[in-house]
C-alpha cells in the first residue's frame, strides 16, 4: 500500500503540550477579546525585544542607502553596488533603509487546509497571530497596512490605510474569514498575482500560508520579491510531517472532502509518509528561496513568539556578520 500524500487530516482530539505561548483561538471568544489578547501579547511580549528600525522585522525599500551585503540568488540586480563589487571582487547589493511611511501588505490564506490543528492551536490561529504581529509592529507613525484574504475559492481585499482603528478592523476581517468554513482549495497563485498588482508603492509583503496549494505560485512571488521586501510565513502542524501510531485512522482532506482509512500501525507506511512530507517541505523551502523571500516557519506545537524572535535575531546576526566582512574587505 502506498503512503498517502501528506495533506491535513482531521483528528478527534487536540493535545496541549507544555506551557508555551499559544495564540488565542479564533473561535475561543468574542472577536474583540481575541484581538485585544493578541495586541497585548505582541506589544508587551514582542515590542521590547524587536525595537529598532524596520529592519528588526524585515527591511523595507526606501530612498536612504543602507549597508551593502553579498548578492544572493533572487536579489534585485537593480540594487547591485558595483563599487563594492569591484573592490572586493564578490557581487554585492546595497540595502535601503525603509521610508518612514512604510506600506505593508499581507496575503492571508485561511482556506480549508488552515482549519486544522492537532497540537496547541489550529493553523488558522497562527495565521491570524502572524498578521497581528506584523501589523502591530509596523503600523505606527503613519504606516499603512492592507490585506488580501484567500477564503477558499473567494478572495477579498482590505485597502491599505493608517491608524490603529483600521488595523483592528483589518484583523477583525481576517478573524471572521478564519472562523467560517470554506470550500475548495485556496488559489495561492491567483492571490499572489492580486497582491502584486495591488502593491503600487514599494514596501513590505507578508505571505501567510501553509503553501500546500498547487500551481506555480513561486512565479508571482518572485515578481513581488523583486520589487518589495517579502516575508513568507509557513504554517505547519506536526501531523502533516508524520503520522502517529494510533491504529486505523480516518483521514480527510478538508479542501476536497476525500476520505481515506489508513492503518497507522504499519511502520513502513508511517516511514513513507514521513519521507513524502519531508520531500514536500523541502520543495516548499526551495521554491521560497528561489523566489527571494525570507522564510519563517511557525508550528502549532511550538512557541510562536520564540520562533518569531529567533527568526529576527538570526536575521540581524546574518546582516551584522555580512557588514563586518564587508568592512574588513574594505579596510584591506
């Protein structure tokens, strides 16, 4: 028997592990209470750790030149710094400091595959938390934020505006979309094309999805990354990576309704499933890297706050290390 494709499955119980920071459930109370808890979590727990210019989360395009760094595949060649390249004999691009009025757009996938979770929360809870963190950390001092929301076969757009009231209204719209059941697979490729055509000003693009959708979505993502700083937030549940040994398990694809009974006591089947899932995630990572997007993974069985802080810290260290190498090369 061949191993089933690593798609989301429906589990009867949800296991809570450890005392980690979990995002509030989108169905756990009134919308205003959910958003208030998210705002307090972000501003109290994250704001102090991520202080600094916009580079703290993800840098935005602007007119003020910043540090030069070594060229990476997918970088916009229009930002090539030929003086530094000639001096150190290694291709370098010049970063730019974000304009004080940063425009941020989020593409939020709340299709049926996100309505799933077997650990501390559901994937849609993490999707809302990722958008909230981005919004509360960037929408200040006149910054604007908008969103494109994938609701299964439907796509909705929230125009970019300034202010806390608008941000809460945007998050409320995302929360309502996450609460409803959707039919059909989310068309990530179409959503990215809409996002690219909507972002008229250079800024920050945040794509929140499990990236399980088919299609050549990396092409429009590459086009977005060429013009905007882009962060891809991948939402993962542990049951998408390996099957538990629990006997006969009824698997359901939430996007198609297809059902499959699997005997999970078969160690060979579980091993094939794990290999297929690992290959799938490796392919997603490679496609995101080739598109030139920064890649953050949030898992339902881990502390999303710590994962976000570690991502930001690792990115800062990488940028600082490149700056030191560049400075050492220039001094010779």
